[in-house]
C-alpha cells in the first residue's frame, strides 16, 4: 500500500519546505489538504494566521513517500 506525506511549502522560495506528516493513506492526505487550515488563504486558526504573518503565504501539498 502506498503511503504519502504532507509537505508545507512557502511562497518565499528561500524558506525550505517542511514535512508536516508522514505515513498517510491517500485518503488521509487528501483530507488534510482539503481542510481550510492547510493554506494561508483559508485558515482561521491562530497558529495558521501567525505563520502567515511571520512567513508569508504557505500551503500544504502531498506526495508519495
């Protein structure tokens, strides 16, 4: 069975990508990235808003491990 990981990317290409989660099924990975909290333009939680304020635009993607 294939496993997937969530990677956080930033618009500022000088900021390195960050692996957020690993070992996910495709369904789990899709659920994560479909959440409004997985990108700067839709998040509403304090952590995501703070991240956007400090680092600028960001979003989560998934890829096969």
